[in-house]
């Protein structure tokens, strides 16, 4: 990381591809909403060169994926109903489904050049504060990033349904304190302490983290009058069939991975660690010896929820729990309090198979394909030590190296030992590795010998994490 100099300096950079408006071709290409600005500040604090700082911020924006993209324009397309869309056809005379009028789209138009709902925006901040009191130097470094992203993996299928396309938010931060003590002109040691945290969330933008109403027909109808009405509670809209191609109706829940599946996904993850590292360096006329260690203690949590028929299952199986939703529809329970009210009601029911808390947990597991650790079935953090407790791996390493400089020859030689331990329920998984490196700065030979443990053949036990 950079540090400030003896004088204050200010720097600013801005760049963009905004040479044309959205959907408009110019110079044989399009603008994809790319924009980047960087601001830097550095200099002494309180007029003293002993205390200096460097601050930087960056804003990164991209409004759409930079891919080749042609538009189209079709007129008077009629839904064949072959994909189940007949349930949404209008029956003005009440003569039954067979007499209903097929849905007709007078115009189906997609603009060229830019794919909607594929943007991302990120803000980065970093700063360094240096206390230089020879022979002791203290450096404090902070990093912070926040990023918002939009998903649209099937842009043609979802061109009428952008309001419920998934989005994500991520934040991460790192704090590092590094101390250096110069013992002599040829010897010094360093100590590092660090804290790291990352949070990420993928959600339906209409309902955010209130995943319990992702497939609720009343909640969807209230959210936007333009959404297609569900045919029944928990039955999400069926797709149009236009000239043999599927198009999702407005208000259809959509999966962030493929864009085809008609359900919403909610996921969140949290990673953090504290770390301690140190090294000592000794310089001689020919050799530079360095030895040190690195230790990190991690905590990781994951939660995944697929809104797949859970609302209809509650309505059909557990009337007492369904009554909580009735109170929500009547305005007696706020949307943000709905899940807590549902849990409280389930905890008050004592008769098995009538909607107890265990019944509700089992339903969420079975209907939502819930996959989690470090959280319970409702997305609340938990600290138990079972298979669904947080993963808490410990990573440690020790090393010794020698940089040999003799005339025009430079040789790097070193030995490094690493170990990692993770707990997964009653199992304790341990991996060790010892590696040796010998070579010049441009070439090297590495020898690695893994040291197996009783559980080395088993992977770290953890459910699959979602990817973006």
C-alpha cells in the first residue's frame, strides 16, 4: 500500500465510454455505460513528516454487459397457451376456459446494443496512516468495498419481466495494523494484525430479504398492479408461448443462474477472520535470511432458499399458520414482521403435524431445498457445533527463506510448512503441506510433499456455495 509524501498531493482520473446514448450505435459499436473515477489524496498530518496518510476512492460503473446484441420488432403475437398460459386468458363472458380470449401482444420490441438489467456499480475506498518514529514504524491500513449487481441470464425470455430479475449486494472490509522495529542497519522484524469481513446477498428486488413472500400471490399483486396475477396461491404465472418461444409474464419469480426457472432465490453468505503474522529479516553481505509465520482464524456462514411452493404448502397443510398470512393481508402484521410472526405462531402450537416449529422447519427444508450452515432454517445466525454450525477453519503457516546474491547471480531458496484445520460436526479435518523452493527470480523448482492425516481423503464438509 502507498503512503503519503512530504507534501500534499491530489489526483483525479475519470474515464467513460459514454460517446453515444443507450441503444444507439456509433463508430460501429455501442456505449455500455462504463464509467470509472479515481480520487487520491496524500500528505503529512499536522504538518509532521512523521505522520503521513494516503487516501484513495474509486467508483466503477457498467450499465450493461458488453456483448454483441441485435434487437427485433414483432407485431401482433398471440399466446398459443401451450406453456400453460391459458389460465391467464380473459373470459369476459364467463363461459369457461375454453371460451377465453388468448392474450395478444400488439408489439414485442427489443432494443439493440444493450442488455437491460445487467449492470453493476462498485465503490472502493482504501487508506493508509503511517507513524514513522525511527526505529519503530506503525502502519494502519483500511480497505472497504461495496458492490451492487443485476442479473439477467435469459434476457429475451425475461424482456417483459425485468422488475423481478434478481440483484445482489456485497460489502467487504479489511483492517490491518503492521509494526516494524529496526534492530540494526541489517536486521528488523515485523508484526501484522488483521481483521476481515465480507457479506453478500442475492435477492428478489421486489421483496428484498423477506423471502417468505416470494411466491405469495397477494404480496405480488400488491407490489405492482402490472404484475400478472397468480392462478392460485403459490402458483406463479405461466409463460407466454409466442411463435413457439417462451416469454415470462410480468411478475414471474426468476432464478439468477439460468433465468429460465420460475422461482426466486434468496441467498446470503458471511465470511470473517482475524489474522496474526510476523517475520524477522537479517541481511549479510551475501545472504538475506527471513523467517516468519502466518495465522488466520476464519468463520464462514451460508444460507440458500428457493421459493418453490412453500406458500401453497402452508395454505394446504397448516390452517393455523395460514391465519398469520391472513392477518398480514389485513394489515395487522407488517411485511417485515411476517416471518417473526410466523415463527412465533409455530412455537405456540404444540400438537404435532398441526404446524409446530418442527413442522415449519421440515417444510422449509423439503420445499425450499434449503442449504445452510451458520444459519437456521429461517436465515438467523446460529452458533451450534453440529453440521449446520458455522465453519471455522484455522489456517497456519511457517517459513524460512534465503536470498543469495553473489555477483550477477541471485538464488532464492526456502522451506514453507502449512496446515489447515476445519470442524464439521463431530469431524475434525486436518491438512498439512510442506514445500521447498529453489531457483533464481525468473525460474524455480518446487518440491511439495503432502503429509496425510486420518481424514485427509475427505473434502472439507460444507454445502455447495452459490456463485456469481
